[in-house]
């Protein structure tokens, strides 16, 4: 009987907080341990809790992966569409973000070749990405995305995700203040510069190759 109950519970896609692949202090001194812990256990968990609440009365939508929900928001019932957009987006964005972070990974791989071809080199890419992240008004994300035309840098407001626009994220940076304020206060450009020291280019390259399939 218990096994059957567990199966029913697992069949309903009740979203849970993913574990990090590293301890909270692994990104020091670029991203501090306290920020990482609060960001992961408080902010990300809140998005998950509110997404689960929004889907509570809609069992047909509890079986979808979160990326499927935000990729086809028009198919989500209007009564919960905004909640799924905000909190589903928050869950999807952060789940994508955490594995992108790792120190001491050299720029390389298939994505490096594509960036050099698309942007003319790493430095022009970094400049464009950094400028768009610094100039993004309010809260949101900056992304390197892939689509039929190749790679490009885009921004989204709040917890919107490029999947909703038909683009596939390859790299993303959270520029909400909760991602950096404890260490960097209002110095968003310093946080952006620090981010380039903790990009897991191996994972980014995997994302790029998956986007091309």
C-alpha cells in the first residue's frame, strides 16, 4: 500500500529543491557562502513552494517538467498563468543557474568555438554580456541563447525565461539584487565581473551542444 502511495505522489510532478553539486562556500571569494545559502534555500525554495501551490488544483499540469510549462505558457490555465510564469520561471532559472557555477574552469569546448565565431572572440562576447547585464533595469536575467540564427545575448525581466520566446538558454546570470547584494551592495558591475571567474564552461558547452540537437 505504501509503495502505491509513493508512486502516486511521484507521478504528480511535485517540484522539489535540487541539491547543489558543491558546498555553499565553493565559489568564495567571488560569491560568498551566505549569499549562496540564502539564495538556494530561501529564494529558490520560495519559488518552488508557490509553484506547487499554484498547481495544487490542476493535476493535469502537475506531470509536466517545469521547462515544458514555461515553454508553452499559453497552454497554462489563465487563472494560474502568472504564477507559473513567475514561480515556475524562478524554479527553472535557478535550476539552470546552479550547475553553471564552478571555479577554475577554462574557457573552451564547442561553445568557445561558437562564441569566437559569433562575437569575434571572448572579450567582445564578455563586453556585450556584461554591458547588457549591467544596464538591465530592475530585476532579471542575462542570457547567452541559441536559436536558428546562432548565438546571441538577451535579457529577460523578473523570472522570465528565453524558452518562452523560443530560444534555448546556454548560459545565464541572475542579476536580481538577492543574488549579490550582501557582498556587492549596489555594485552590480563588480558582481558581473566576478561571475566570469566562476563559469563552468564545461557545462555551458554541454548546454550548447544539447541546444543544437
